C-alpha cells in the first residue's frame, strides 16, 4: 500500500531537481515523465500537487486493491 507521507517526501525531491518522482510512486508514469522533463510544469504543477497528493495516493491504493482482488479471483 502506498503512503501519503512517502509521497510528500518524494515531492520534496523537486527542490533538488527531481520533479515528478511522487507521481511515479503513485503509478502516474506519463505525468511523472512530463513533470520530470518540464520541472514540474515550471513548478506550477508541482505546487498544485502539494494539495493533490492525498487523492493521488488514495487512487493508487484503490488500483492496488482492485488488482489484488482480480488476481485472487
């Protein structure tokens, strides 16, 4: 299961030039690449993500639970 605290720690990596790592963690590979190559959409997207992280983690956890249910069925 994914943790909100871990996602926030990965979000902080933007301050050392690694924007979007929190999106990779939550399974959002395409937007993770966009954030990585554009500096978090010129840091605007990175700041918006500060408020979106709980929803990203919740969505990632829901996908994980769904995948586990399908594998067990």
